[in-house]
C-alpha cells in the first residue's frame, strides 16, 4: 500500500535526521521498553472507563498507510504525521499495515505508534462494567472504547431476546436490570449484539434457579427482585451494607410505607427531556421540586416498587434482596463518618437522631 506521493525534501533537515535515526533504531533494536506505554492487553482487567487520553481506533479494511496516518491525525493520536509517515516508510511497514481495532493513548511518540501498528490489531481484551449503571451508560462506554456505536447498542437493546428469565418482565419492558455487570472479553469482532448476548448469558448463569426460588418464597417475581436490587445497588456505597439496605426496603414494602429512595427520583428526573444533558444520568443534590416530580418511578409519591429496574444490579445486590438481613430497620441515613456507610434505625425518633448526627458532619455541609 504505497503512500500518496509526497516529497521527502519537504521534511526539514533536523526532522529528517531525527526520523531516520529513530527509524534505524526501531528496525535494529525496537522501541526501548522505557518508552513503550503498552496500551495493549494488561494482566489486570481494565475498566470500561478509559484512562485519560486512551482511545480505540478502528482502521477500516483497505486503508492505505496515508489514510491511516490521516485517521490518527484527526483522532488526535499523532501530532507529527510527517514523522510517522517517514517512520513507516523506513521501517518497511507502509504496505503491511492491517485493518482492525487499535488502542492508543494520546501524545505517544511516532516510534511508539509504529510499534502499536506493527503488532497488528489488538488481541482480545477485557472490559469491566461496574454495578449500578444504566443501559445508556453502558452504551456510552462501549462507544468510548470503540466497540460499538450508541446507535448500534440501542438497536441491539431493542431487538427481542429469547431467555427464560425474561418472561417475568411486563410487556414492553426493556433489558435494563438484566445486563449483568461483570468483566467481559472483546476483540475486533465484538458487536453490540454479541455484547448484549454475553451479558444476558452471564445473567442466566449467575442468577441461579435457587435465587429465583428464594425471591418467589418472598412473594416476588424475578422482575420485582431485580427492580429492588437495582435500588439497593444505587444506595449501597459500602458493599457490606447491601443486606441491611435490602432489609429496610423490604420492611417498608411489607408495612406499605413508601420506599422514599433517592435513586428512583434521580431516574425519574433523567426521563424528563433535556435533563440528562443538564444534570447527567444521576442528578446530584435533589431538590424539593424533584421529590415532587410526578412519575411512576418516584418512590416518594408512590407506594410499592417502581415499574422496573433503574440500573443494572450486581449479583450481590440480587442476593441481598432474596436473603436480606434479619433486622427490623425502616430507615437509614448517611453516617457522619463520611465513609459511605449508613446509620440505621427502627423508629422515626431514632432516625431523626441519626439525621441530626449526620447534619453535623463535614460531608453534610459539602466539605
């Protein structure tokens, strides 16, 4: 794949000398390991949220070396396209570059970019979806990683899926709540559809018949279990408190007390057109007007569970709902320790005392 005609004489003498020396060093010795950032697979799973400046670039089939350089320039991967062109020529790689997905970080030196391109498309990698994300957030992350566009993701989510455990959903319900947070392998062949199927398959394997039966013993369909688990997931900053928080909500359901869960109001707020752009998917600092928003998801105004999940819960939150702590708590508030834990109470008087304690804490004042 010859690059488009360019006169090498346009490369300044200083740049030309530097490029030639760098190219020779690359061909003879490779890039020194101290200069390589190794943006490929790492031993530890990486997050779905890319590191600062990290991006995935898809090189289309049939791309010439020149087209690849231009693509990397437009993407911000390379600033010195002339140096990269010369390096590729001198290394004899201009006609050997492969199509596929490559992962780069910004501000890489041209020699390191050549190293990445020379290795070919990235080998299978892993992506970790943390608990408590909405499907839209998953789509945004997949697009950032270069795995699938939001449009393809939304189409995959709208495609009817066949899975026994989906039968408890109300007609027209989405897949929200059933895309299991976990670490998944992906490569250049991964699509939005295959990623969706992988997450559903993981749900089917990890949410066992025993767990579903335990929910039924509590009078809850699987959809109701997942709905409550999604609320628990969003409330439980400390993993050890999931069974306690689940117990609070179950006790309130049994006593027909509104759940009054802030995450459900955040979800309701986000469904108002324009609010995601203003506040994000989970609006911080809810106002009294937010708490009064008319929505079936507002558990301050409506008793019982909302119509469906508000996020994708992890297995531990699902387990907490079907096997909650054996306590009589009806309330909880953030702890004045400001460490993500909560103070729990069985009576309103105890709760008010806990609220007073929290209000003296630095985190209650935004510090």
